[in-house]
C-alpha cells in the first residue's frame, strides 16, 4: 500500500471526488460500486483505527474518517486548522467561534446535553456591533407604531407591571443552522448543528402588548428593530431588521423577554430586552429591542428580500446563478435531531455491546413525532424514547440504546421526523446561495476497543 499522505478526512475536504474513488473504488458519481471493499476498506480501517463491521452499508459521498485526527499523517503545516474557541466573559470555553466581526459562536452538540441550555453555553449571533450594556434597564423604551390605534413608547419597567409575565422554555435557532453541510459551500457563517439553544425565557406576550396598542385591520407584517450599531458604525445603516406576518406575530407564545434562565438577560443575548419568536429563524427575534413597527406591507428591512433568509421555490442548481423570482422567506425551521452524548470520536472499552445515547430534537413550528437511531449506516433503525415538549416551541429530549455486534468503528446516526411526517435527509438538499434549511442527519463516530 502506498504511503498515506493525507488522512482520508483531509482528502475528503479538498478532493471529495478522489476521496470517494479511493474509498469506494469509483471514478464518477454514476458508476460507483457503492461498496467499501478491498484496498479502500483496508485504508479506511487503518485510518479509523479499527475494523468497520458495517462497511458494506457505507454510502459513498459521506465522510467516514474520524479518529484519524489523532495521528495526522501529513506534516503539521499541512494539517487542517482546528477550531477557535470562544473567550468571552460568562461564556463556556467550549463554544466555537465561527465569525469574529461580527462575533458569532456556535455550541458543539455535546454542550447541548442539558435539558435547558445554560446561558454560558448558549450560541451567539451578531450582525452588527455589540452595544454597551445599559445601567437602568427599566428605563429602556420600546416603540410600537405603524398600523396600530394607539402608538406607544413603553418603558421596560412599565411593561413588567402592566402585563402578565410568563416563563417558557423555547428553542432559538439561527436560520443558517446546518449551513456547513451544503456542497458547494453556501455564503455565510459556517454553522454545523450548533446555532441553537433552548432556554427558559421570561417576558410578556407580544400579543398582549399589541392588543393594548390595537392592531388595525390594515396590518400585514411586523418590522423589528434593535439598538445595535451597524458594523460600519454608520448610524444611517441598520445591522438587521426582520419581521413576520401578523398572524405569526400574534402567536401567544411570542415573548418580549427580559430574563433568560431566571436571570436578567445578558447584554450579549440582547439585554435588557429582546424578542423571542418560536420556531422561525432566530433573526426575527430581535435583540436590544427598541421598536416593533406594524406595517401595511411585507417588511423591507435589512435582511428581508433577495436571497436573505430565503429558500428556493423550485430547486436550483447548486452553485448556480439565482433567479430573484425563485425565492420565498424561510418560515418554520426544519426538523433536526442531534446526539448530545456520547460525543463524536468517543473511544469505548473493548467488549462493550451497548451504547446509551442522549439527544434533542425540534422542528420549528411543529412537534417531533419520532426520533430514530442507526448504528449500521441506516440499514436498520431503532426508535428513541422522545419526551414531550414542556410547552409549544420547546425542544424534545430523547434517549436510546444501540446494540453493537462486535468491537470496531461505528457511526451512530439520528434522524428526527416531525408531526407532518417530514424526516431529516441523509444529505443537505435544496441548495440555496445563502444556505438555509440544511438539516441532514447528525452522525457521531465511536470506536469500540
Ligand atoms: N438587534 C439584533 N437582533 C438580533 C441579531 C442581531 O444581530 N441584532 N441577530 C439575530 C440572529 S441572526 C439570531 S440567530 C439571534 C441570535 O441570538 P443570540 O445571539 O442571543 O443567540 O438573534 C437575532 N437578533
Ligand atoms: Mo441567525
């Protein structure tokens, strides 16, 4: 066997076509054999450090490598760059920075193992600058104007006493979560599965406040504004301003929030006050909220229109030129399931024949009907025990046990199915230029023995 110059993972990273050919003995996508065998199997076994009992089921086009990272065959200079971990006051050092300016950091799946995501572990997504924290939170004001009978400017202190506070656990997920799974690479922050968290939010219902303002029949859409300066510092420009149709806005679960996990909302998460709109891209949940503008037409703020937070109407050629007419807003987030324990790359003692799994699953506006797990590349699936959501827009924790026939290298896959019967695909489909809606199954790799 020729000497290995690159790990199979590196090869997949820079030349997936050739990597597949090496591993699966194929030249093009059409005439692939679809089986891992012979020299390919031996090379792969060597790369992962164990035999691969379910190799015959391994589909082409999926990166099988793994623990190969422990022993890079390439010189250090050529080795792939590792993640940059976040160093931010009050934040877990395990968060991974995926953007510096503006600051964006995701939460690796094992850090999402808590039923309720602790604030330290909650992902960060900014589009503009991070504003200075305010001293007197209760004096912060929010303007409600546009298509309402009684436009108002209400102080947070007043909001807290005039309306009834509620506490709910709800998922907040970035619209681009999963973007890194697209091929070719889509434009934007390369989220894997970590642009998500599920916290306990305390605030008042958006609907209660809007009923007090009196929404006019002419109301069509909302436009949300926050106090964060544009990245350029230009005060005429807005960092982000998105909105939702009035029907979605009036969902009683939407909150104007000043507490996260029982503590005053941190500045980095939009404190003193933000919106939390369940099930839809996180970008509609404005941080540092200072205005809800009720509009008589679809909002046209920063981050609306074009290909921003939008998916295709009819599928387009990946990497192709977008037709501006072919896009619609991404609304409900797609179903996703993640394995939060064990973590990817876990080594398990020889002789272990059962692995206990924990995870979470959520599906935008929908409930999760079912979560299945597989340890044989999807040949057989086993149902997980899925908990009920605490309230609408909560995620659902699940547990499962998978049986392994022998020592060796395995991939464990999880697949969520929503209440509409829509399940996660094997690979990210329906490519779009800014990379929304990628929700392929999550896979973790374990080595037994
Ligand atoms: N004012 C303001 N609100 C905002 C943003 C922003 O940049 N500015 N980012 C949005 C996006 S894209 C997401 S995914 C969530 C992230 O919230 P978090 O940083 O608290 O996790 O906030 C949303 N609200
Ligand atoms: Mo986002």
